[in-house]
């Protein structure tokens, strides 16, 4: 099972109405947990940019502009995903190749790093 499959299946169990961002599977890093709102998908913004740079041959600036207008600027309702910017994480600092990791090799099972 890939990281994307694990996260998306877990999210679907908690919130069947949760929306995922098409084509950005590699950037899905988790889901929200809140007692007041339904869980939604969480994407790493730097990984979203990297996906567009690698897959669509966009420059970093083009990818940022595209995501800003077409993704961040699109309201899809309360079950839409959120995008996080992690301090110090940039396109140059994303680790390893973009691609879904096996759950067996990640911390998704609660293994210690």
C-alpha cells in the first residue's frame, strides 16, 4: 500500500465527503484532526510545486502561479483540501524523488524515525 492509498483510505473512512486534489497524489501528506470540523486532506505546498515542475516541465514560478490561481484560489467547499507551507521547506529542500512511499517504509504506521 502506498502512502497516498493509506492516507486517502483513512481519510475516506473518517470523512467520505473529503475532496482530494487531482494529479497531486505525491504531495498528499496527511489529513486534519479537529473535534469541530470534519477531517480534510492536507498537501505540502512545496511538493505540489515540485510535482508540477517535474511532471509538467513548469518553472518554479509558473508552478507557484498556477497553484495560487487554480488551486488555492478555488473554493470547493468545507471538505476541500488545505495546503501547508512548512517553514524552511522549499523546492530545493524536498527530500528524495517525488513519488508515493510504501507505508512499510514510512512513519505512517507509527514507527520511530
